[in-house]
């Protein structure tokens, strides 16, 4: 359970008690009690077992894959995956790979619906780059129509483990993941994913990839 859930639940629990005392009836108290229970459920934080095989990239968030696209960036081609989180999904975010946090950049912005493609550019967001042994992965925590707070706890230079809890986005939101262009995808649009557990893609360990590249160059 994320501690924010306890704060919301206590607040609505107190509101239920006050309503009961002021009105001398229980007619209105079920509403704040139900809201308190909702927030306890919403801020759930289940334990997840991340795979330990080398070269795997796991999902940083729970939700539904809404887009898979190849995009050109200054460093070359990358694969972009968009994950939509509804209010019914777990909102705790996890590191997709083990490595070092090379960059954390927060940007203020709008609160468009997270299903709107423009939200990836215009909405409030936090951009994180993790440099692993085999590859570099970038993911964006993007606020949605209801989300008003993005949390990311590690700092630049911190080491993180694959599947480690790193933050959360409150309420409906979106997470975009940028993978190396040579990554082999294991998911397709429409797939449901679980943060820290579902494998999004795999890359060859550095030594194997170098051997393959050398072999390709030596071919006649």
C-alpha cells in the first residue's frame, strides 16, 4: 500500500465521522466511507516477481499497450511503446531495467486525456533515462486528465534494479517507453501489462550482440 492511500482514507473516514455527528444520522456517511475504501484499493502496491534473465526489459507500469511505433531520434531509431493507465490499474511505477539513472527531467504542462497522442508532448511529464549494461531505456511518466501529481524517487546517479519501485502517477495517466531500435518486442498493441513483471522486449547481452555484429561484417 502506498502511504498516500492511508492519508486519503483517513481524511474521508474523518469526514464520515463528522457528518454522522453533525446530522445525527447515518444517511450520508456511506459516501465518504466508500471513497475511503476506494482510495485504499487505488493505492495498492502488490509485490511483483521480475524475471532475472539477462537482456529483458520489463514494463514500468500496469495498463494497456495503446501504441507501438518506430521513431527517429538524433541517436538513431527507437521503438516507442505507449501504456495507458486507467483509474482501475495499479499506479506504482517500476524501473524497466537494472542500471544507473542518467537523467531525470520534470516538465510542467497541460492535463489532456492520456489517450490523446498530444498528451505525450503537451502534458505534465517526467522523463527518466536508465543506462543498463546492455542498453539504455527512456520512459516518460505522463499526467492524464485526472492526474495532478507525478512522483519519482531516485535521483540522477542512483542505481536501480529491474522491477524496483521508483514512483507513481496519481489517477489516470500514461507511460511512454523508448526502447533500442534493435530490441525484439514481446508485446503487441492491445496487450495488458503489469509493471515489473511483463516483459516488453529483449536485447542481446552486449557481448553476444558484438559477436553477431562482427559476424555480420565478416560475411562475404
